[in-house]
């Protein structure tokens, strides 16, 4: 493993002599992640609505895919600099900055972005800022817990992706019953409240170590770590698969099974809820049994589930069962990936590694909706896209059982050696 750059001790921002509760910090960070993900996911449930109403003109399936995918792309790539900035300035400051910055595109879309396809793409581009909150929370939470509990802690934080379920359950209803600006005003209120709470209550862990080298140097040094590129692949498939389904499932269900926009969004919320519940469980299982074992089971389930879905079975129970099984596996896999990172990465580099891995996960969610839209536009079937997911899961399973397992074993040996030397 490449040696970490010499860190300097950051100023302790806690007030008084009593350190804040790690549990409170975890709860607040999870709330912030959920609020930002809620805002980040506002366009996904509305994609089918814009197509049906025609208010943006006649939209093709590929254009609808682009509307929901652009925030995912920006939120993914933005995690790289945001993760590095979190290492440097701490989670408290970065949570506030990201939350306040996300308000601007939310209000833009609410009051102007729905007037044209181009305006909506511009608003969606900057809406991606909300997705970068993930790269703030993981190093923040990681620094508050000992190694033996980080898998569970980061898994609980990851359950903040319930924000996408909040969006799925409320956006269409507010849009149709209250008004086109209502979902965006509610999300804005949530972001403002959290930014204030974060500034008042959030505290970085005592003794947090801040890096001394430039951000670009840290990104380069983190990128060459074996655990980084391996976790990037694992997360691109696990979390990327979750994101892809969470943003595209409403369109898929409406087109394949002729469901209404509201029914499709509700079922997507169920998919998200299962994945959210399983994410901390995946981290907990990794703490107990090892991340590679959990990940191997995850990708085997995804391969089988995608293969069943590719056959386009009846929705109840086969189709729903396949998607819910994949939701559970993808959620557990997302938690297990960061449990792996927490155990195999120097704490001072977790933010930078998280940014890179988080970007890979988001990119994993950006590409599939575009592929699905493209494939359906030419074949009027989603089967090819789902078979590609099954094949990808199989290849990732092989990677997990070979290369990732060796890297994990080497990291554990290094930790044991360092512990013995310290004694």
C-alpha cells in the first residue's frame, strides 16, 4: 500500500470539554444524506409525467432517460473533489456547503427549469450537487467509530439513501395535487433546516487528521491503491445498480407492465425501502463474517434476479420477487463495499478513497438508464439490458472471490503486524 502523506492534526471544532456522542453524529449525518438524496432524486419520478403531459414537447424514451441520468452523472463525478475537500476541511463544513449549494438548482427547476427540455437538463446538471453528500458523510462517520464498528456505522449512514424513497412517494403526489413547484419547495425547506442543524450541532471527530498535500496529489495517490480500483468496480455494480433502478424503474414499470406513473413510483419506493433496510445489514454482516463473503452472495443473487427479470415474467409474483431480491442484494452490497474500505484503508485517506469509489458507484447508475432507453428504442424490449446486468454480476462475483479476497487478506495481515509491533 502506498504510504499516506504526513498528516497534520486539525483543530478540534468541538466546544467545551465533553466530546459529542458518536451516535448523535451518525444520526445527524444520516439525516443530511437523506435530505440531500431526496433533492437529488426529484426528477426521477417526474420523468414519465413530463413525457405524458407533453409540457416539454414530445419526449423520446432516450430523452426521458437523459433527464433522470444527468443528476446522477454530476453527483457521481462531484464526489471526487468533495471527498478530498472533506478530508481537508471536515464533514461539518462540507455538509453545510453541499446542502446550501443544492438549494439553488432545486429552486431553479421548481420555478423555471420545467419550461423546456434544455432548461431542465441545465437544472438537473447542478442538481447533481446533492448527490455528492455521500462523499462527505462516509469519512465523517468513519472517523467517529473504531474499526470493528465501522461497517455497521457506515451501513447505517448509507440508509440515508431512503431520500430517494421519500422523493418517489411524495414528488408526483405533490406535483399533481398541490402544484408543479411544491416538491421543490418542500425539498428546499428540508435542505435549509438541515444546513442550520449541521452548523449548530455537527462536530468533526476529536483528533481528526488533515492532509498537507494538494488535492490533486491526494487524488492521484488514492487512485493507485489496489483497494480503490477494486472497490470502484464493486460499488459501480452494487450501488450503481441500485441507483439505476431507483431512477429508471418508474419508466420501466410503466412501459413494460402498463402501470400508472403514481403506481410505478410507489413500487419504486418499495424497491428503495428494501435496499435501504439491507444496507446497514450488509455492513453488520461484513463486520461479523467478512465483506468478501457478503459481496459474493450479493452478486450471485443479482445475476439470478436479473436473468429472471430479463424474461419479462408476470409482475406478481415473479417479476416483483426478482426485483425485490435484487434490491436486497444491491443494498447489502453497498454496505459491504464500504465496510471493506473502512477495514482496508488508512483513516486519513478514507474521504479521498470514498470520493473515487462513490463516483464509480454513481457512474454505474448513470450508464444503465441510457443503455436501457437506447435498447428499448430499437428493440421495444429491456431484455438485452437486463442480461448485460446478469453477466456483469457474474464477472464481479469472480473478481470478488479472487483479486478482492487477496487484497483483503493482505490488508488484514498488515493490520495484525502493525498491532503486534505496537504492543
